[in-house]
C-alpha cells in the first residue's frame, strides 16, 4: 500500500464514472472504482439526470476506497474531468430542473445553424470563440431549451456543464475552467472571458454561470462536510476546478506547458477525437478551437460515431468486434446518430460497394475503416491549426498517440496504423482522463503545475509501433464515397 499522499481523479464520461485512486508522488493507480450511467432518448435525443452522475461518483469513490484499501485520511485532493458541452439547468437549491442535454444530443442542429448566421457566419464565431456552433455545443442546446422547454429555461437559477455540476457538489463553489468553458460557444478564447455579446445573443444572464478559474488545477475550494459524509472522505481536502475530458486526457499525456506540444493524439471512445496542445490560438472552421486546462490551446476534431457505432455493426452482424478483416470494396460510413465532424447532424449510416463475395467480417472491417477515416481526416486540420505543415516529413513522422477504450483493441490499432501510415504510441495506462484529473487534484493540493506532475508520472509513456505502408487504396475509396455522399447525408 502507498505511504504517499493519494489523490482522486474522476472521469465522468457519457457512459460511466471512474474514480482513480492515485499515488500523488509516483502516479501509480492504486485502484479504479466504477459505476455506470443511464442515457435515455430516442432519435436525436440523448439525456441523463445529473443526479445519476453524482450517485455514480459516490459509488465509484466507495468502490475505489474498498479496492485500494487506502485510509481516507491519506487522500489530499480530488478533481473531476467530465464529458464536454452538456447542458445542466438547476433551481435555486442546486437541484436539476430537468435531465441534462448531452453532447451527442443532435436535436439542437437547427439552433446551431441559426446562431451561426445570426453572428455573421463561421468566421465571426471562430474569431471570438475559436469554434463554429454545431449541435454539440452548449450554446446551441441552451437555445434549443429556450425554444422547446421555455419553462425550464425561465426557471433556471444556474446553468452548468457536467463537470461544473459535480465540482460544485464537492466544494459548494460555482467554478468552471477555461478548457471546458471553451466548449460552450459563449466563452471567448480570444479574451479568456465570457463574451457579453454572445450571451446576449442566446438570452443568457451571465449571473447564471460559474466563475472561470485560472486553470483546471486551480484549488477552488475544499470538500464540504456534506459531500465528505456522502463520499467517505475527509472534509477540507483540496477540490480542483477540474476540466473537460479531452483537456484532462491532454494533461494526463503530459501535453502542454513545458511538456509535449504539437504532438497529435487520437482518442477512440464513444466519440472519436483528434487533438494536440499548442500555444497557437486555433480558429479553424472544421475544428473546435478549445482552450487547454493549463493555459495552452487544444484544437480538436470530433466524430460522434466511433466505438459504439462499430460495436452496433458487430451486433447486427452477430460477430465479435475482433472478427473484422479489411473491408475490400465495401465502404460503410457508420453515422448511426448523425455526425459532428463532418457536420452532418441528421445523417444515417451508408453502405456501398457490396459484392456477392463480400463477407460479414469485411462489412465489420468497413465500419472500422469508415469511423477511422472520419476522425483521421481532421488530423491535417489539427496540425495546420498548430501552425504546422502536414506535408513536412518532420511533422508527418511524429508519432500519433492512441488513447481511449478503442486503443486497447487490436483491430482499432491496426486499422488506424494502416490508414494513417504514422508511427503509433499506445500509452500503457488506459485511464488517461482519470490520470489527468488526478494530476489536476495533485496540483490543487500542492500548488505545482499539473502538466509537470503528469510528466513526472510518465503516464503518457508506452511502446512505439513502427509505421506501416499507408493503405491509400482504402483511404481514397472511403474519402471518395464520403465526399460524394455528403449532400445526400445532409438531407
């Protein structure tokens, strides 16, 4: 058992909560408590009662305490990394007025289009926020709520992001961080503050929003006696501002600050994302120009359909997810819930190129290829947003860091390797979001820089896989279908 102080990094994702009990000196994960979430909704709707997140956090912490055998008195800090963009509206007592709208709820696509036009087009938005409104963004969801559930919007005494809601329950303090705030589309990455004109555009009173801490590792308060009693932890331990899940993964990898800059990361989870930490403020139409949790920036491309979509195809074919082989002539765009990058909020899946000799295993492989190409297409845009030339051999030879649940799967790794033609680093830790949150908690407890802490833990380290010859035939087949199909997918 560790004799060092222990910090808890919480990963509150779409599907579950994980609480990583982490040695604050070495970064060794002592135990991970887990608890599931319930997501409801049909069609484009995706909602969760925020109380589910709190109950899951409580259960995950209890599980981690039991599994680790850690004496609660050894715990010195806690931080939450949460799914981005979700809209939480609270009453005056801090209780949810309705289920939260999740990031992958696509009902707000019309509101996103209207907001884009209302400010004067995509360039006007990127100049202020770094990102163009899409259905995922919180501003689009707030506008949807005003139009479709005005009673809840008018009754709201507070508007929060998922991680803000949990952090406030822990500390009693209404605070967010620049990273997660930059996914709202009402926070300006140009000024580092909420944008009054954008708030007026969506009819949101700034007094309903939490303050923005300097960084995700800023200590914003202490664990309240009430929260401590529920969690079985000591009252008074440090509570960090926390951040969004992608920003936390960047911290866990040691990206930003004095750590790695401009090294791309591909995350394979419920969503597929590609991002890099940079000191260059991004403003690209095709990307989300987020802030990092540590004062840097995090240009990011995100697809809605990744591991869950491929698993659904495997289920339909009655195959194990590992049964896939390359798709051959078949192309499957697994846009089962609309898509974000490319921005196709009403799209459904598309299958073409079937032959008599096409096998179920090839169809499953085609689903992997369609999902991988969708997210890899954003890679060049991320590099350009970092001020880099994707065609520069020195840039193209930088390893692509592969994280998320899919990175633990052989087929995912080999598909990305084959279609990217880049060397891959697969970090040995599969809990980088939770480890990033643990580094933020340690930063809040000690005052040290969170990225420096994660770098000393070497949590982003892992074996490097040499590049293989890029499968340009498959790449061009899939991209050709996507480019030709885009107009029909928009309808």
